[in-house]
C-alpha cells in the first residue's frame, strides 16, 4: 500500500502521533464536544445547545474589552521584554570574563524553581506590609506602594515575573546561536573598523534571525496562554483588571464548574493564537530579513 | 535507607494496584480529604474506630487548589475512588444529588440543627446528605493586651476611633487587618455587610433559593447599605488609614501574617486560627489574643453570629456494603467524646456533637465564649449561598466591590450600579 | 587574532572604570535573577513566626525542614518526581527525535500535515484539556498510576520538542546520511547511526530542559495524581489548605526540590549551550 519511504516516514512519527492522539487530541475533542453542550461539571446534562457558549463568550464585554486587550498587551510586552533581556545577556555571556560560568549558572536560576512557588514568593516580596520591596523603599525614605491593588503596578509585577521566568530560555537559545555563528564576517568587519553597533545591527542580528523567529513565535504562543503565575500573583485582580484569557477560561471551567463555557472560551483563545502565530511567523521573519 | 525501602514497597503496591488489584476488599475505607488540623483530628477518630473494627482507613489527601473540581468530576463520572469525602456548606447544594442520604446515621440527631438545615445540605427529596465534622465560622479577634474587654469596639464607627487611638499611641501600625480579595471576602466584606443589614443578594440573610428567585436574584449592590459598606472601607484605607493600603488584594494568609506579627490590633479570621494565633512558635502575639462578637454598622442594633459546618459525605455511586461501613464509621465518630475533645483542643473548632459542648465549655474559656456569642446566638447568618452558581456570584460581587474600593470615592455608587446586573446575571 | 565578536564594553570610558561598571552591572543582573530564590531560601530558614516578615529578626532554624522530612511521603515524592522526570525525558526524546527528523528530512503531504497538526495542538491552551484528560485517565483505569502520569507528561512535550528537533536536524548536513545509504546502510541505519549521533548535543540540551520542566510542572501533576504516586509538586500544593497556606513547609520543600534542579542545571548547562543551535 505504501512505498518503502512512506512507511519509514510514517513509522518515524507513529509513536509521537499515537501519544498525541491519546493524550491531547482525545481530551481536546472531549473539551470541544463539551463546548457545544450544556455540560456543568456537577450536572452534566450534555444536551446539545449549538454555539450558545461561543455566543455568550464573544458577547461578554469583559472578554472583549478587558480580557483580550490585557492578553495581547501581556503577550507583546512579555515576549519583547524577554527577547531584549535575553539578547543582552547572551551578548554579555558570549565574551570571556572571570566568573562567566558563575554568572551563566545564576541566570539559569528561574528555570530551577517551580513557577507557582516563585510566583507566591514574588507576591509576598511585593506585599505592602511585609514585602521586602516596600521595606527597602521605606528605609531609603521613599513611599511604599500597595503594588497589587493598582492595575498597572499589578500588571507590571506579572510582566516582570514572566520575563524573569523566561529570559533564561531566550538567553540559552540565543547564546547557543551566537556561538555557532561563523567567525569570518566578524573578522572582516574588524579589519574594516566597523563600529560595534553596526556589527550587531548588520551582522549579528541578521545571522541570529532563524533563532529569534522560533523563539518569538513559540514564546508568543505560550505567553498568550499564561496561567499559573497570574492566578497566583493577582487572581486577575484588582477587580478583573489584570485578567488574561486563560484565567477567563479557568474561572468558568474550574471555579463556576461550567465545563461547556470554559471549553468554548479556551477554544476561542486557541483559534486566536493559531492565527496570531502564523501572522507573527511571517512578520518576524520579514522584519528580521529587512 | 528505610525511606528508600518504603518507597519501593509503595511503588510496587501502586503498580500492583494499577494492574487491577483494587478489587473488592471491603474491610477498607478510602477517605478523600484535605490535610488540615480539623480534618486530621476527625480522621484520627476514624482510625481509632478502624483499629477497633479491623477496617483499614486509606487516607487520600487532595490539594485545596483543585479539590472541588476534581471531586465533582469524580462524583459525576461515578468513578469508584472514595468512600468518604470532605464536604463543606459552600458546595452543599452542588453535590446534594450526587451524595448518599445520611438520614439513617442515627447520631446525626446530636448535630447542630441550624448548620444542618435542609436549605444547605438536603437533596431534592429532602434527605440530608452530610455528617458534620465540626463548626467552622469566623469571629472577631482582638489584642487583649492592648484593648480591655469593655473597650472592644461594638460598632464599625468605634472600630475606627479605637484604631486611631491605638495608632496615635504608637501601640500598633494598623487598627484592623483582614482578607478582602476573591474567596477571602468573608474576612472584611461579608461580616461588615451582615452587621449592617446588608447581604450579597436580596432580601438580606435569605438563603431559600425559591425566595431568592422570587425576588429576581436581585443584588444589593445599589442599596444604600452596600454603598455605606464600600465607603466605610474606602475611608478606612484612605482617610483614616486604619488598615493597610494593600488590603483589597489581601488573602487570608497575608492578613493573618500581619495580625500575628503584632502590627494590627483587630482582625476577623476563622475560629480555627485561635490555636495558631496563640502558639508562640507561629505567632508573635501568643497569649495576647481574645475574641468577641462582630462590630455592627449603623443599620443594625442586634448582634449576629456566623455559623456553618464542615462535614463528611458518602458518594452515591459506591457499593452498598461500603456505604454501610462508612455510615458505621461516621456514627462512631459522632459519638467519640474523647476524639471530639481532642479535635477542639487541636483546632478551636466546636466539635460536631452538640451534647459535648456544655462539658467542653465548662473546661475551656474559648469554647465558653464561642458557645455564648455564636453557637447559642438566636441571630445567625450563613456564610455562603446554596446554589451551584454561588462561586460565580461571589466572584462578580468581589470584583465589583474591589473595583469600587480601589477607585475614586465619588465613583463608588457608579461602579456598584455597573456591577449590580453582573451579580444578578451570575446567579441565574 | 583580534577577538572582534566580543567588542569592548562602553568603549568611550577609561579601562578601570569600564571594568568597575562592568562588574557592577554583572552583580546587579545576577542579584535580580537570583533574588526571589535567595529570598525563598532565607524564608525556609526562618522560624514559622517569621516566614512572612523575613526581614524582622535574625533567628534561623532548620525546623521547617525537619517537619517536612518527618512526613513519610516526602522521600517517596522526591523519588517519584525524579523517576517520572527521568522517564518522561527519555521517552519524550525518543519519540520526538524521530518525529523532528521526519519533519526535517522529508517533503510532501505527510510532513506538512504532521507539522500543521503539531502547530495547531501547540496552540490549544492547557486549561481546555486538563480536566478532560482527568476523565480520560480515569476511564482508561490509569488515573493515579505511573502510566497515567507519565504518558501525558510525554505527550505534552511532543509539539514543542518535535519543532525544536526539526530545527536541529535542519542545521545538520544530510549528505553524510546519503553517503551512508549509498554504502548500503538502510534508512533506519542512516537515521540511527548517522543522524542521531550528530544531533546528540541538541538531544542532551533538550534532555536537561525537559527534566527541569517536568520536575517543576504543577498543573498536570495536580490534576493527574491522587495519593499512590505523589510528586513533589503535589506535596507542595497540599500545603495550601482552605485554612491558609503552610508557607514555611512549602518554602522548605521548594528549597529541597531546588537542589536536584540546581545540580542538573549546573552540570547540564554546558550541553544546553552547545546543543541548542537551531
């Protein structure tokens, strides 16, 4: 039925495809099925209701005017922040200096601790009473802030935590990319006396393009569905002002026990990120090429 | 090494169990719970009974974070995982149709009538579905070294003046601290509302779903009492500065941490915290804490008490012989006087059997206080609502009042009016 | 040879101030990155009455560690987590190396469909399928078993790792494999004996990252475990109760969980940087 090559090709992906089918496709299909039904977790009637859940989510002003803008803003700032920080750190680590190994190890610290625990720790660090940030501010004569009851400072803390958590990733991938660049163009540039900035702008950056594209696209998808650190840090508050899309889905499915509505919200979000991913891939690729 | 050996045994056992060994060994009961002092003490009674009757008690701890959702999913998928599970008034009606009726647990007649009311725990046929574990409710704690019993604030206005005085005298940094964020509304929002003839839905204090529906699930967001409540906390934060500025985002951990550090004179927390507040290993104010009734707002003169239970329930889907065994165990727990005294000692929660209360109160001053000011109080309030949409209503409520209290004072009425339809809608 | 890929730091300044500024900047960066974890370690050493107001008071104690270690489940949870992380790493790589190889070396409808599938499922948020996953593991009778925990942990990495693996193989010249096949090697032989060894740096890099991810993973572990196969993150999550958080115990457990992760990162980073070349 299949040629020898096709058999080989299919066998290569068979184990991955099987696992994917059993433990992702099946649950996702169950979730998708639930999104068309009256499926409360405590009382799964499972009657077909068509697109009612989708209509309810799309017509929810909170979803349209708070949750989605927050999510987009978070995605852009988080990816940009981690990319810039990661690029700077990768450039820094790509030069020899005493203690380079130690610095490199310390930069990996965020990868070593469970994100949820780190988020609790950061929440306490920014507490207005016992948080060390306010203690230090007050010790040097500045006014402590109630960081988590103001929308933008709360948003900033979430962002900072996320960038902290993901910068090591960018650093590792970009550093690996930097170290694999060919030496010749850089040597030629040095002989020409090209400035540091121009070397970076016209040599390093274009040559890192493939790495950056993959990093940005993968990370953007992840950033769009960030959940645990936001839930721990602010729970979407104060008063829903830092709610992201995955929190919206979580609140419906887990808190209100409405699996149908929660799944519908999750699928809408999944579709949005699907499109964004494709657009982003094209866009980043073009920017990096230019 | 011993740990390693034990792990290997456990791992092998798990593998055996996984390969289908979970057969019908009836002399075993599986308890789905959440590790905390009160549940641990209650399970200790199960284990005492099990040791006597040759029944193995298998403890299956669950994390609080996903307890309700996992347990609900487990109950509706009829998966045979637990014989006895932790139950709480908050989801009494959410689970009622999935639980075994417990009317034939004879010792339930000794349970507190108020907290076992059908409105909370009865299924559609009017059968009760819970056996109590202990009474759980919050009380108003104060620093007995700073405030004499006769000086304890009786009204919300007095709470402000007393706090300001203590702060002016340099005794504490803040007068009051209490949780305020989502799922911590009880520790500031709810008690101050209840003390002012106010509640989440109208009419106030009503928990009969039929009557709430007849009133159109109307939220009290636009009532004057709600505006008073929000303005009270707004002033407490910004004008009088008697509470921490970050308090609208506080959960119970943060509020209790501030209180236990000695930085605040008053708080509201679950009576179960009595033991922790007075434990020198955990608290800087051990031995300097007392409790009393809640201060009241301008619209209410009669004191009130909040009283609910935690309990145990039996999934409907398990085999009849397991149900029978589970009921025997719960019956024995209800009658275990020594165990229940230990439960009170370990937690400060009044035990489930009301017959023991007088005796414990005679021996323990905290129990005496709880009995007088809460358990025997004629004016009681229930801590939650008893319909499945309650978590959604609670969240809509908390989001609205948080927005109002963190915004401008002149916008409070506007924000509450915007939130009113959201609260009502969440209930339907 | 001039080292031109490493241009001078702030070239306008005199050498000594450059050095000082550089050192200060490094110190600042390291401090910012390590601070939350340093603070966590400090927290875990404070007596329970001081775990929130860490800065107030100077008493330190190991009592939280002692209390955690007295829980007999903890040793088992550590071993379980290590076992699951290791097995998940091994099997994730086994299935994704071949899948990435396929994506990189072949063209036509099959690879295109597979890449599309991977991309689509990468986009579906966890929230929408952890709960159905719980139903699925239950109905197949593998809930709360090693199998029921391991397989989803492998499945979750498939999309991401296949994608990265494709990138790695793209960077490796396929002519060696063709040469091997001309010499009489089968396709499988060329893949296993030629392609896989040349991708080993990348594979070891992913191994380190996969291990760290699984070790620190919370949501899956929480939903998919009961009491028979407790993972360390699940034990940590059980310190959150309706009555509040046992923060001292959680911090102590988290610090203990940090040690293996630290060792893996310390000895693995060299492979990670050598291997992560897309």
